[in-house]
């Protein structure tokens, strides 16, 4: 061990330096806490905006579908969307929904299920919809054709891409 003989003045000077270092450390801790609080605030804001954005996407789908089918449904990620069902409104209503999405250049939001029950033998609008507007992911996908043999000829490439 090495013993140092420090004068009273040197001890006071070292004590002041230690106090200044402790103050600096406390100041850095406060700055770091403030930065972390800002990051947390930004994350919360981004999450809130994301939630609002997702809600708007589902609201758009609900509004589009309800206007076309004259219904009052609210879509969520747990919903099933059925187009070309067997109702009398099926073709014009389905085409109105698809046309809105094709014109807007939007994808459908995530859904539990997307079903096309009785698609026409040939529809360019449906091909465009399949190519550009399907959701990025979904639970189940069903595609049924009016063709006698169930041939999905003009839609095959679009369905295959999905």
C-alpha cells in the first residue's frame, strides 16, 4: 500500500471535485430519464396513431360495404367479408365494394375470412381487385366460381399470387 500525505487543502479540493462529479452524474441521470420519458411518449403517440389509423381502415371497409349492401355492419380483424354471395344484390354490391378499393388503390385490412362464393365466369374488376386489394394476411380464403366445372381461369394468376 502506498500512503499519501494529503494536506487539508488538497482534501478539500478533492472533496469539491468529488461533489462536482456527483452533481454531473445526477445531471446526466436526469437528462437520460428525460430522454427515456420522451421516447416513451413518442412510442405511446405512435401506438395511438396506429390504433386510430387501423380503426379508420376498418371504418372505411364498414362504410363501403354498408353503402353497397344497404346494411349496418362493423368490420374488425375478426370479421368475415363475403363477396358474390347468393343474394340478389351480390354482383352490383360486390362490384361497388371492389371498385371503391381498386379506385382508392387500397388493400383490405386483415380479416378472419374473405369469401368469394359465386364469382362471375369473367370480371376484369375482380382480377384487378385480386391483384391489388387483397389484405396482406387473413385467416381463411375461399373462392367459388359460377363456372360449371369450378374453373377459375381468368383469376388463377391473381389468386396464385395471393
